[in-house]
């Protein structure tokens, strides 16, 4: 089993370390799943800046997971999915679909999230909503699959 090592990136023009509730919760939930936190960052909603940060972390050998929180909605400054699409080599549509549909009964507006999941340089990137509830609910949907995805990205072809 491959060690899961993640970076958490909060994408927001308004949050800082004191007000970043979704990023903090995401770190806690990943820890509960046995994921080692490599780094946590808060960045603005600038498209090119998000893509640059994602590329930077995919190039680091000790990182095999990147979770973003924020910037997945319909607002003009929500650029996380577009930035992720600039970086990924393959999309993992099933993760995105599962998060949206799996949380729909609890939060009907979850289907408005445009979050993308994909692979870049052997790293799985997962876009999560910017709300603590959205982070918790969406992560719960994909949690049973994360270890298997990381193992496959490391070359384990067993099913």
C-alpha cells in the first residue's frame, strides 16, 4: 500500500489562516483517513496562479494527492476547475460525478459544483467545494476510493 501524501489548497480571495474553515476541516478529515499532510496553502482565485500552484505541487515527488477547496461554483471568480483542466493529463470524471450525485439528496445545490478531478504527473487532483459541509460530504463520497487510486497511480494494477 502506497503512503497517501497530500497538499491542501484553499482557493479564495477573502480567506486567511484564521477564516479558512473548509481548508482546516479538510486537513482534519484527511488525517482521519490516514493521509499525510505535506503542505497547506491559501491562494487567490486567479486562473493562472491556481494553475501555476497546481503544477508546482504535481512536480514534487513527495506529493501524490492535491485537494483544493473553493472556486468551484458559478461566480465569475470561480476558476478552480478551469485551472485544473489546464494542468491535468487525464480526467477522473467518476470522482466528480460521485461527489455531485452522492451529495444531492442532502444538498440539492451540490450539482451546481463544477469541481474537476484528474491526474497530472502521477498525482490525483480533487476539486472540492469551498464550504465546510461541502468538503465533508464530498470527501465522504470518494474516501473509500482514494487509497486504491493512489496505489494505481504508483503502478499497482491489481483490482
